[in-house]
C-alpha cells in the first residue's frame, strides 16, 4: 500500500488452495507452469494468492475459462512480489487480485512494459486495525487510536509480554504495523499468528470466549460475517503519508483491487484475455464464494459452481462477444 500485502496465509479453507492449484504450491520463481507460454495451445496459467478472496476470484474465472471457453487452466500459488516476476517472465499469464505494489508497477508496467493492467476486480480493499464489536460496544472510545494505551492491559497475551498484543497474520505480509506502533508511541507488541488461517482460528477462539483482542485485518473478508469487528480509527490517510516506511503515522488507504496480465498474453491471449479483462464482481459476490470455501469447507470448484448457478446474468456479461 502503498505496501500492503498479504502473502502467505495459506489454506484458509483447510487445504482448499491445494485443491485449487493444479501444481500444488509451486515455487514459480524456480519453475514455470507446464501450460504457460504453450504456443498455439488454448491454455491459461493463473497466479492464485493465498488469501481466500483471491482464491474465490480464481475459482470462478477458472471454471468459466474451462467450461464456457474451452481452455485448459493451471493455477499456481506464488507470494505477492515473486508473482510479479513470474508474470513478467511469462511463467504465469494473469494475477487476478493485486492490492498495490508501486515498485513493481513502476518496474514492469511503466519501465519494462512486460506487464499491463487488466482492470478493476470490482472490489475495494482496505487494511486496518480491528477490535471485536462486543468489546467496542462496552468501550466506545477504544475505536480512537489515541485511547489504545488505556486498554493495553486488556489486550495483553503471553506472547506480548507486558504490552498489549496487536495480532498480525503471516510474517511475510508487508505491513506498516511495527512502524505505526513505534511512531504513535503505543504500548503494544506486534505478534504474528503465522498465516491467515492461524489468525482466523485465533480470532474465532477469542470471540468464542468473548475476550478482547486487537488485530490487523482487512476487507473484503468473509470472517466479518461470523465475528463482527469494529475498526480502530488511525490518523487519516493522505497521499504520500506512507512514502517512508520508517516514518509512517497514518492509516492504510482504501484501494480498488486490480488485475494484471503478462503483456504478450494481453495482446495474444484471445478470448481468455478478453474474458479476464471483463471479469468484475462485487464485494458481496466475492464474500459469498469465500464463505463457501473457508467456512462451509466446500472445494473452490464446488463453491464456484454454486455461485455461477445462481448468478448467470452476471457472468454471462463477462464472456467475450
């Protein structure tokens, strides 16, 4: 976000990502998909990010590419920054959900011109700090960052020692949280759950016991349906306030999520490229599929089928004329 970004997380649906990926969790910095750059073949390779919203994007796109347009589709898991490298090199054809990587955009889109924008996903992403709504109702002033130190004792855990705990997900996420804690003089320690799945488990455990917690979290995300959370207002975001990671004192921005394509694929990808460019849905749509994958434990393919069966008018509009 700026520098956001969620990488890691894996298997928020208890193995759903491996079910989604034809190559498993392939390291695309070392190997290419067998389908990528298959000259003359109707094949597409999609990068699938580890959070469940991105899995939902890819599951729906994959099903339509295969069943409606007759393509063979491979999906591969790659962390966020390496995915840009793989996309530039033609190891994958498309990233279906990017939360903002200015350095990669400058390098590959503007300078090298090996990657081109693929249009909006239709969803606006936002990272923030959240407390459970049941705690915010009892202590309304906790939703102002200036009052967080007042509640530091409430948020202590064995992992945070004598400080309040700010729970993050994977250490591979690029966040501003440690700098924010330091620069805002907060009596908190950033503690990593390890992955999105582990963070969800911890949040659900806290909620079941009605315990207070403070966590890095993001929208859109299906978990809000199960555990209502209220955002803590950080100092307002202004353009450029996050330019120096060491000096950040502002909130995360609201970011329209984007798709990116390999430049050759965008030019020569035919109906597949045209379809992926037209793919655009709402936060509610994405959350519906995400909830089926992560909470209902459906396979990504089955969740996509269910959504597609109920939303024909929407996806028909994505197909190339």
